[in-house]
């Protein structure tokens, strides 16, 4: 295994996930506020599942998204 290539690949994947996840959350919040579905002061439980079939890995990460 090439540790440098592996590390770079993992970082690239995580950066892509982070940037795209943030963009999708921001869009969903903006739409919900515009639609009047939420007021913009809420907090929402959030969960992400990391699944890598070839490694037999499936792990959940839980947290909260607070708008204020």
C-alpha cells in the first residue's frame, strides 16, 4: 500500500463529501425558510452513514444542525 496515495485519496473523498453535503444542507434550509416550512431558529438531528462495501465498513455519525 502506498500510504501517501491512500491518505491523499481519503482526504479528497472527505473534502468532496464535506463541500457537497454543506451545499445540500444550505439549499434545503434556504428552501424550507422560503416555503415557510421552518422559521430559521430550529435545530435538526442529522446522521450520515459511511459505507464501504469492499471493506465491510458501515458506520453512522450523528450530530445536530443548529440554525441559531
